[in-house]
C-alpha cells in the first residue's frame, strides 16, 4: 500500500489540499477552499487548506485532524487503515466514501 493512503482509502497524493500544501500553491488553496466551502456549506478559507495526510503526525486540515469520523474510529481501533478493520464490509461510515469512490476500496484492499 502506498504511504499516502488515508484511513478511508482515498489517495492523499491526489487530494487538492495535499497538492496545494506540498507545492505551496496559493491558487490551488484558494480554488479548493472555495469549492469545499460550497460543497460543505461551511466557512472554509484558503489558510485552512494545508494537509500532508491524515495517517501521519504532520499538518492536517481541521476536518481531517479532528472532525473526520473515519479517522477517529481508525485511531480508536488502532488500525492502519479501514482495510485492516474486520467491520469494513458492513461499515456505513467508510461505505459512504467507497460508494462515491470505488478506487478507495481498491486502495484499502491493495
């Protein structure tokens, strides 16, 4: 498994927040903040768009750090990713991600 696979199976290396952070791309931060604010009906600002991956002790967005139920569950269970969890197939929380992004399940099983 690649290092930058999130607990849920999403590929951090393809995430706009990750890309904006590692490339210090202010234009991408602004674009991502605007899109995420509209999608989530939340006040997300460009300075909130800084993340290097949810599974490591590095900078994360507020959502990835403390609001993501998937991350909190994985930390509580002590699993590397949801792919290591015996409840993966029946989990509705990560199921919401997998249903929208089948590649996430491939990443978790890979």
